[in-house]
C-alpha cells in the first residue's frame, strides 16, 4: 500500500509530525516522549484507547510501554508476536485496519467496548521494534487516510525514540566507563586478597545495579569451584556452596569455554541440580563472566538480576572488561603476597642466622664457667637425708646444671645429629618437678597453682629436660598473662587422638587476659610475641620439641577471661 507524501497531508497532520520530530532535541526522558506522541495521536484520531507497544528484549513479548484508555496494570496485557491484530502487525511489519473487530479472526479483546481498531508497525534501522495501535468504540471509525496518518506518525515516533535511546545508551556508556575507572582504581590498589575479592563483588553490583554478585575461584587440581565472596552477604547459603564440584556449578559453562554465558531464567527446573543457584527466588537471570589472565582462567564473576533480564552487549562488554581488570588485580595481589612472604622469610632467616651465631658465642662463653660450677658443686658433697627438703633441691640443681651443659653442647655442635637421651618417664612426676621449680615465682605473683594428676600414672618416652622446658614455658606464659594474680590449673587426661591412638593430654588453664584473636593462629611462629621483652621463640621451640616427641600443642580455648593450652604426647 502506497503512503502519501508528508507534503500532501493535512496541516494538522504536518503539525503533529513536526511536534513529534522536535521531541529528540527537547526531551531526554523517554516517558515524556511517549506522552507527547500519545497527545498527538489523541488530537488526530480522538480514539477511545491507544497504546505504544515495544518488543521486549528480555522476553520477546510485545509490551505496552504507554497507553491511553487502558487499566493501570498494562504490564499484564503483553502479547506474543503474531498474536492479536497488533501482534500480527509487529510480526509482519504491515499496517492493518479492522473496521469491525468482531469480523477479524486475529483480534484479541483486551478492552470492553472496542468495535474498530488500526495499528502500524514501528521500524528502526530495518528492524521491527513494536507497533502503535488506536481503538474506537464505533464501527468504521477510521478511514484509509487515517491509517496512512498513523503510519506516518508511527514512523516519525520510531525515528525519534531511536535517537533518545541512542542518547541514553551513550550516556549510560559514559557513566559505566567512569564507574569502571573508579572501581578499577579501587580494585587494582587492593593488595590483600580477600579484601580484593570483596571489592570485586561490591564493585560489580555498583556497575550493574544487580541484585546479587558472587565470585568463585576455579581450583583446577580438584576441578572445583570455590566461593570467595558474595555481595550482599548470605552466610547460610555461602556455607552450603563454599566448595562444590565443577559439574554442580552454574559457572561450569563459562569455565569450560572461557566466555561469558547468559542464563535468562535460572528459576526453571533445569537448574535445580546446580548447587550454587540461589533458592530464595529473589533472582531470575544471571550472567557468568570469566576472569582470565594471560590465557589462564582464575575464576568467575556471576551477576544476578531480580527480574528476568536480557543483558545488552554494552553491559556484557563492561562486565568483561571489569572481570579482566579484576584478574590482573588478583595476579598483582598474589605476586605481592609472594614477595611479602619471601621478604618475611628472609628477615626471619637473617634473624635466625644472627641468633645462631650469637648463641654459639654465648654458649662458648658459658661453657667454661659452667664447668667450674659443676666441679665446685660436686666438690661440696651436699648429701642430705632423704627426708630433708634440701635433698630434693640439691637433686634439682644438679639436673639443671647437667641440662645447661647439654644445651651448651647442642648449640656448639649445631648441625650434628644429637645422641638420643630419651627414656621412659612419668608425666605426673615431670609436672610435679616443674611445679616445684616455679613455686616461689607463683607465690610472689599471687598465682594459685594446682595440678590434678591422672588416675592412671601415664608414662611417655621422652627427653626429660626438653619436656620440662615445655611445661616451664607454658607455666611462665600463663603467669605473664596474669600480672595481678590469678589461677593456673594444670590437669592431665588419657584421651584418644584424631588418629584413634591413646595419648596423654595435659591442659594448662589460666585466668589471664587471653590471646588476641588476630594472632591466635600464629602464636607458634618464630619471633611472634606480645611481650615487649619477648623473643617470640618460646612457643615455636615448644611446638618443635613436642613434634620431635610425636606430640603437638594447640590453643584449646581463649577469651578475655582466660586461656587453655593443650599438649598431647603418645602414651609409652
């Protein structure tokens, strides 16, 4: 059907076309543009109802974007392309007029009282993007000339709307690029790895306005996806999907292809077997974007939207650029961590070397005076009756002199395999002897020291001096945590360890100030100390001694009200 030239139209039609053409230069709000277009349609055709219908990129339906004479819930009046008179026009791209809708088998009744209807397609860039329709409550309400007017109005409206959409896209792209630069600077400057992951998910939400964002790292060795960050936080769900097999993950397609994968509707039964699909139904669509650095896949950034959403190419490109930037930031953080750890190990190595040299010098200087002390002590011939308390003190002094001599010899012969001096000892006796050594110190610090023996007198195969060094170190640490006095309770039990073997467990329970939470998992490292005068070697040496005896040490509990240390040794 031929369309008359604009110049042959009535002055009223030409004026309406002019007003619509001016929308692009005067209006940036799309709904304001719809309103002006509808006003011109109303002035030209005086319809009982009219609507601007656009094909939704999310679901492919013909949805009413703006309507006159329809109920408020126009979103419920969407049509499938090809259905109804307007749907047919949007499908074929040809105008249609029904003088009597009851005689048109394509007509679908959406409003009561409609007797005649006409619709024209909206075409932009050679693509049908929707249709404009007008209704009347009388038969034969429109003429062929009216249909031609509607075609002209519809085409001009499509041209104007395309200009506004293009402007909005450019504006959005500009805002997204600015946001990408801002979040990119924030992400790249973050060198702590977990903080980086959290920054990535929060920034992805800021970029897209999505409902949920997750970041999963791909563990290639175990073929698993490891959840590192969720924004906003969902603790219970996080625990369920912290580590899952790749085949059970929504991210599997993106991992295998190293490409973005879009999921329009993850609420369908097809996704029930995937462990990391949120089950609370507040998200519908998802876009998985791979984080790739120099060809190696690091992880996946998943962005979820509340409503069904078709991710436009501009949004996909921004997310892919952001994910790539995040991959670079991840590599930077990893390299920084390695360098930092290497420097830390180097510093520790230097301090250990210095300490070793200093220890050797000190040991050399101690050896001669110690030999003199040992000889003079032996010459004193301090033989007391067994009932005399000084007899026990004399034995302890002799043992400590022997222990000091052994330590000096070990330091001087560092690197040589020491001769085994282990034998079978009663744990109860070793602890009692150690408590005797510190009884005066405990009294001076107003610390109540008690020891509850095991019902069975358990024995261990051990080096007596080294085990007493362990007990002594733990008792002194507990005392230092109670500068104003307190209670130190030591007790031992026969228990079964994680390997299922019987062991002797000794607990040191104090009423001190506790171990700061941020260093609880590091207290057995060398040079970590909370004391101004401390060396940071006590607990590190304690752990090494226990490991050499096939035992171990751990923090059983710690709070501002006290700490309980637990050591375990195999029963002999």
